[in-house]
C-alpha cells in the first residue's frame, strides 16, 4: 500500500489538486460545505485525484460519464464538464461521451446531460 | 450530420465492431436476445462505437465507470471489463477507475464493481 | 374521493385481488413478510389494484416496465411477469415492453429483464 | 428477424412516427440534439416505436411509468405525458398509472410525476 | 399481526399523525394530490408512522437519509427536513446524517441534500 | 473545522472504529480491497464514523435505510444489518426501519431488504 502523508499536507495537496481540476467553481462548492467540504478536499482530491495510476483527463472522462448516467446531479455535472475542459478534454470529446451514455443509461440521461454541455458551450453546434 | 450507411452494412459493421470490442462474450449475448440483440448490434455498435470522435479505450473507460456507478448491471460489467482489457486498458487502470467511482457513487458501488474485476483477474493483487 | 371499505374487507379484497393477479407466487411472498406483507395486501392490492380506472392488464404492463427500468428487483419482476401472463398479456407483448425499456433505461436494464422473461418462458424463441 | 429498411427510409420513418407520437414537443427536442437526436429518431422511433407487436398507447403507458419510476427525467416525462394524450390515453388513465407507480417506486416518485401531469392538465381535478 | 382499525379512523389517525410530523407543509402536499394523497395519509401515516416499534425521530432520520441517498426527491426532502426538526432532530444531527450519506451514496447526493438543509436553516453555519 | 489527526493515527482510529461497528465481517471486506479498502478505513471509519455529533446507533439506522432504499447493495446491507445489531439496534427496530422504507422507495426495495434481515435472524418471526 502507498504511504499516506500527514493530514495538513493531505488537505493542502487536496486544495492544490481541486484548484487544478475544478478551478474556482469547485473551490466555491467546498468552501460552503463545512466538514463535508473538507472531506471532499481531503479524500476525493487529496487521496483519489492525486493518485498516479490514471490521468486527470481519464478521471474526468469517467466522472462526467458517471454523473450523466446517474442523473439528478446537474450541479456536479456542471462543475465536472468545466473540469473536463480544464484537463484537456475537448467539447467534441465530451459530446461523444454523452452519446456513449445513451445505450447504457437511456436517452433521458444522455439528453439531460447534453443540455448541460450545451449550456456550458453555447457557441459550439450540437 | 454524418451520412448513415444502408442497413445491411450497419448490421455488418456493428458485428465487426462488437467482435473487436467485446469478443466472444458480447457475441454470445446478442445472439441470444432476438430483436433486442439486433438493436444492440446496429445502434450501440454500428452507430455509436464506430464513431471516430472518441477512442474505443475511452468508450470502454466511460462504460465501465457508468455500469459500476449504476450498480445492478453485473452481467454487463463483466462483459465490459473484458472489453476494456481487449481495447488496451490495463488492470491497474481499471482498478483506478473503480477507485474513482467511490467519491461519486459511494463505496458500495465501487466495492461491488471491484469484486467483478477481482473475479476477472484473480492473479492480480487488489 | 371514493369511499373506503372497513379494514377487514380491505384485507379480504386485497387477498382476492392478489390471488387473481399474482396467483400462488404472490401469496407466498406476502405470507412470509409479516406486517410488511399485510401492507402490500391492503394498500397495493386492496387499495390500488382494485381501482376501476385502469385494467389489470394495463397495471401489469406498467409494473413490468417499471421493475425492468429500475433494475435490481428481479424477484419482483419474476412475480409480475407471471402476473402479466395471468391477466392476459402475451409473451410477445412482454417482449415488446422490454424492447421499449431500452431507449429509456438503457440496454443493461432491458437485457437483464429479458433474461427473466426467457427464464419464465424458455420454450418461446427470443 | 425482421428485415431492416435502408437508412434514409429509417430516418424518414422515424420522423413520421415521432411526429405522430410526440408532436412538436418531440421534434423540437431532437432537432436541437445533433447526432444524439438523429439516434433517437432512427433507433427509438424508426426501429422501436414502429414495431407492430405493441400499440402506441401501450408503449406510452410503459414509458410514462418508467420515467415516473426513475425520477429525474422531468423534461422527458413532460413530453411523454403529452404523447400519451396524443395516442389516446385519457388524463384519468394517466392519473391511475401514476397511482400505480407508488407501491413500486415509492410516493416521492409518484408525487413528482403527478405534479407534471397536473401542470399539463391544470383544469382537471387531481 | 396487529388489528387494523376501521377505515374512517385510519384516515383520521393518518391526518393526526401527518399534522404532528409534517405540519402544514405535509398537509398542503396531500390535500392537492387527490386519491394519491389519500393513500399517503392512510397508508404512510395511518399505517406506518403510527406503529409503536420505532420513534418518530428514528423514522425521520431514516427518511431523510433515504431521500438524500436517492436524489431527485428534493421537494420531499424539504418537507422531511422540516418534519425531522418537528420531531426533535437538531440541525447539527441532520448535518451529521448528510455527512453519513456521502460514503454510501457519493458526494453529489450528500452535497445536493446539504444544500436543502442550508436553505431551510440559513442562519446556521455549515 | 475540527483538527485532523496525522495519517497513521487516522488509519488506526479507522481500524478501531471498523472493528467496533462491523466486527469481523467488515474487516474481511476492507482487507481484500487494497487501496479502496484503505480509503474506506481512513475516510468512512476514521473521518466519518468517529464524529461525535451522531451516535453509532443512529449512523447504522441511516445506513441500513439508505442501502435498503438504493437496492443492489445486498453485500453491504448484510454487513450493516450485523453492524446495526452490534451497536444496539434490535431486530424489531430493524424490521420497523425496513417497513419505513416502503412508502419512500417502494415495496420491492423493502421486500428485498427484509429478506436479508430474515436471512440474518432466521429464528425471529417476520
């Protein structure tokens, strides 16, 4: 197993990764969620996102697919569509991910997610 | 919009892509599902998987994440974990995808999916 | 609003409707579930299934679609596929319902439900 | 297996069926969804809705039940409640379908769907 | 099994319990839902909430956790967060319940529920 | 915000809490899940379960309700039904929790969870 770093470094490392991935949208979220926000910074970003075995691009690709398939997580999908762009996914690639969602989660999930992508990137043709 | 090919070619193209991605596991599934199986071949594989905008590796990464997050789709997760290996994802990468599932869908979803990966690749240490 | 009947009649009316719809499969379920089983008899069957505004055929069509779309309810889907046959839906119609599930809930949900229909009616070609 | 028609006819047949079932609400949806919209027209409407084994009324009954049970698909539920009326389901029958949802998916799902029906048909008493 | 009371008393007992638990927010809901509302009063409140084996505090704790974990039930979560306060749960306890949701249903579910608690109790620091 | 303890203590504290709550069933789970198991120990048990604002009894009550409502998490429900007994919930109380699940998540979810409770406590009448 990997060696965990002392907690103050975990929080700092999580904040750094959060800023790199989600930018200001993510920081606003965690700063207004008290201890729940701290868990997100430490565990999701400090422990998971910093792991070397999968790139940030791949992590965001998986996360966008998951949130779209689940449905009902539109606020998080909005943050992660921006994060996906931050880490190098193109709008065309994100459109393809959402087209990939439809056979596995149905058209409603794919449509509702595609609307969020369209809201984020209105100048791009669907 | 892209030009759609005539139907007999769509079915054939879908079968080719299905064999490339899912191998024999996927072919056994669709051959025993009548018209539902034909729709999977034509639409999921003939229309979606053949699209050039996202690699097969990325498509399987998204699909594994979706199926794990949803839960209750273990038969399909088994097929797609094998498909993911077929198209170049390593076991380490798949393990990372499932670790990425936990913050977004909870530990139960991640654990239940990890058990399927362990069943597929028993010789690899978790 | 309709007039509710006194409770002993509600339970009896629910038992009658349960036997009509689910047959012995449903009765075995409720008899082994204590007060939860009594609520199913009184509310689901005594209050809902006896309502005149929708036929038993339509109620089972909706129920099979719902259980297939949700996934993870295979024991209940098994009972309701039999119930659907009891109230006049044909195997061909049930196959069409499950094909209708796929665009709205994805192929995994449709496939997993189709396997239960195939288990119930093995002599019918998919 | 049935014989598939050449693609241009599938798209045209899908558009015809979409207009018959969903009217203008559905057409606006697919025309603003690029290739995802084309897949909906060709596969959902061209391949599934045109199948003869289940009436449009039965297909919409199943679809309304599924969308209500899943939750989180309110935009699609709105379109399909209108479609259900287009193909002959009465408001009373739709109300009964949503009452049927409650024992299987819980009261929250049934209530949230009933609110959409009330928004569509405000002049009808709940 | 317990002895059920005649129906008019069940409805009255349900109304009493509904008023005790949900206050006016719950009463407004059921009064605008016709027969679906009557089922909620009779079964959920008349039959389940009146059962002596679990306190109202415990029932609301479970209900808030369930609605948060499921997601997409924000109207019901709003009613039950108020109900939870009515029956003695503190805001701090409710915050802890939502923090408990995250490992089991993921951070999106926990965040979206926490936002509803914050909307209900804005003067309390997160 | 609370002060986080250095990581080695977090892991140890998490292991202690895991043993107190889940006993050997939980320990077997985490020990066979590599880094995912470590995250469960550190975050779920080290950071969440040790928080003083909600008792272990209340945490398990919420967790059992969530897992039952979600469905498809039977392995985790089995572990947490045992954990609930460990921290002081009686079988009668757990039966009431599952009866409480039905109005909010439907009878299928409640039935499938009740079967797991019956499997755990076979000598107790349903």
